[in-house]
């Protein structure tokens, strides 16, 4: 006795509504990555500088966008691995 499994078609039917196309994890991962880098853009343009004062009255400035970009890069890697990573089937 043999059993056959019914497979879903690889192509989507035109009758599917737009909600089913929007509710995919890849789209939300891309939205999250774009939002992170838009935050870097706005902080870089409108944000101030981080000022560090030393004990010997020395000081240095660093744009705040550098720190935000560091965390956005870490967040981009983690979101991309989670959403776009290989799936073991």
C-alpha cells in the first residue's frame, strides 16, 4: 500500500489577497533593517556629538551616528540571520 502526499503548488494563485503576501517574515525583516538604517541616517544628520573629557582636561568629539551605526550593524546581522538564514528542512 502506498500513500501519496498532496503538495501545495509553488506558484500563488491570483485569487490570493494582498494580506497573505504582506504577512511573510522576509518582508518584516527587511522593514526592520531599513528602519534601523533610517535611524542611523537621521541621527547622523540631526544628532549631536558625543563629547568625552579626560582627567587631564583633554577632550574628544565623536559623532553620535557612529555609535548608532555600530548597534545598527549588530542588529542587521542578527535580523538577517534570523529571517533570511537557511532553513533546515
